[in-house]
């Protein structure tokens, strides 16, 4: 068995998304103590920002005409795609930044697509847990309702394009406990926190049996 774990927080020591993913992973590892866990942390080990452009432009040139940088980018995309395709289960911890996905996570997605092909479902049939966290509230009735441009993108890529068997754990209001002006939301935020941790335990057990 092989679990692929990806993190995208730029603050790994205080990551709300990692907390959820850690619980799901612990449940999976309890069921598969001798299994392999392949980790990739995009927040602390970012991929080269120009790699996707290099890999993509290489596709329009003859192989003999590829520059060393293009060859390196193509090899990186292939390696990233193979890493995902080898997984028997996957956990991705991806916070919202500036109302969308972070540039380092988007670079990873683009490189996997470059390495595998735009229509290749690299997670087809793979049980996958997505832990995504949002500092504010973006649900119905919230002042910034509809500003979450991250979760729909993640669901489209992981579930629709890559065909993962996707479970989404979404925790909002992660900044309420420490942010002035959000005091009235702290009880709701604490409830959302508890719900997310319970969902992580349930999802991890389901992942282990998948």
C-alpha cells in the first residue's frame, strides 16, 4: 500500500489544513502500519515557478531542439505525475490563500498535467481526502459569500479531471480565534473546528478501508 500526502501551507508549524490531514493519515497508518507514505510539501519546498512554462513549450518543439531547462522541466512533470499515479490512497492539505489556490499548488497541478497529459485521470478510482481550510467565512449569508474561488477549483481538478474518489473536509473561520473583529464568530469557529476533526477521523478510517 502506498499513501500520497501533499501539503501546501506556507506555515507548517501552525497549519490548520495539516491538522486535519494528520488525523486522517493517522487513521490510515493505524490500518496499514507497514505501508509507504510518500510526502510532498509545496509550502516549504516549492517547485520552480517557470517549470510549467518550460515543460509546455517543449511540447511544441522537436525533442532534439529541447533546451536543458526544458528537458529538466519535462522530467519533473513526469516524476510528479508518476508520484500521484502510484498512490493507492491520497491526502491533500490545501489552504485557501487570497480567495484562491496558492501559486505553488497551482504550479504542482499544472506540472502533473504536463507530465501525464491534460486528459489523463491520474487519481482514477483512488480514495482521496482533501482537507481545505479558510480563514474567514464564505457560505450563504456571509459578507463575502462566493469569494471562495479555491474549493470549486480543487473539486474540479481532483474529482472531475483526475477522477479521484473524493472526500472533502472544509473548515472555515480558522482565523476567528486570533483576529480582532471576529470575536462574535468564535463559538461557531470552535464548532467548525470540532466538526472538521471528527470528519477527519471518519474519512481516515474510510480511506484505510478503501
